[in-house]
C-alpha cells in the first residue's frame, strides 16, 4: 500500500511541475521527480515510483489536454500492472 501511495505522490509531482512549467520536456519533468525518488531507500520501490512518473509523462505527451484527474485515474487503473512490470524489470537488473 505504501508503495502505491508513493507512486501516486510522484504522479502528483509530475502534474504540479507541468502546471508550473507547461513547456517542460518529459526529461525535465522526470529530473524534477527524481529528487523525490532519491529519498526512497528500497530500490524496487524506486523503480515503481519512476515507472509511475514515466507513465504520467507518457500520458501527458499523448494527450496534452488531459486533466490532472484523468492522468491520475489512468495511472491508478494501471497501478498493479506498473508495479508488476517494474518488479519484473528489477529482477532482470539483479542478474
């Protein structure tokens, strides 16, 4: 549960940064969010948080007129899938 909350907080950070800097690139937004991610100690959680933030930026790129609520809803609907995929990727990194 805590991981999910941290992931949604990262999405919220993405959306806040987008409001303050509407012309920011995805890379710039993810750099900003990485400051939040760097406070996390567990590497698997870091990967999940980054995956959620990347998903939010991807949605924003595809649908720039999406409201914050729409972006959060899409990410929340896919939260378990994002966690599963990020966990699978973290297993690959450990080999």
